[in-house]
C-alpha cells in the first residue's frame, strides 16, 4: 500500500510541474486572465524554431503551402479532423479570432488523419477563413512536438521569427486565443 501512495505522490508532483501550453513550468508562468491555468507564452529567448516543411493545400492537392511562406508575421496553426468532436465545437471560435486578427496574424489549418472528402465537407460546413494543409497520414502534424491524432484539436502559436510561442492541447475558445494572440502581438 505504501508503494501505491508513494507512486501517487510522485505522479501528482510530476503533474504539478507540467503545463498545458507554453513550455514553461506553471510556477514560472504569470497567470493570464482569460487563459487556462498554467498556459503562457514561452519567453522569446527560450522559444524553439517551428518545424519547417510543407503540405498540400486541402481542396487543391497540386498546391503546397508552408510556414516559411508566412515568415515575418505571427501564425496560428490549428490541427483538426472532421472526426474530432471538440474540433467541430471550437471551429466557430477560431473563425472569429482569425477574422478579428486579419492582416496582423496568419492562420493555417492542418487536417489530420482524414479522407479528403470528409475534410472538404467540414470546410464547407464551417467555412474557415484560412487554408488548411491536408495531412491524411499525420506526418506533418507529427513534426510538431506533442501533436498527433490523440491530441486533437491542437493549436500552436508561432511568433514572427518562426519560433513556437505556445502550445494549446484540447479545444480553445475565442477569448483564450484572443488573449494569447494579443500578448504575442504585444511582444510577449
């Protein structure tokens, strides 16, 4: 029994040091109103470069797009699937934030583990105001730390220098994404 208690304590302590986002320990992260606890932007000097690479544009597989095409401007990358219930719930929120920051921040979707027909039906239904990469095998998504079919939806904020500023695993809200994007634009 004492081994079980010790294991539970170790796991609880380990979880207390984890974050749900920015890469800093929760204790090092100043609480941002409107944002889930423990989630903050990684300090600029501690940010790592976002993965490069490119993928086919959903709806026009002859075209490709990449993060490098968006250099010099912050980018919000959202990983989604038509099969993902929380993705469907958050899509109107993403659309709202994308329209709010139009011209200041670029949005890019990445459709993961989906047949093209299902992904295109999702796009027709929700009309995101930004393009998506079609990533049916999840290889592009896997190049981002922690992103995969089991972490859908995921949203990654990338600063104007192409570095990962925050990772949001699970559904986000318009309020949370607006606050984080505003902080990113303000040099956070």
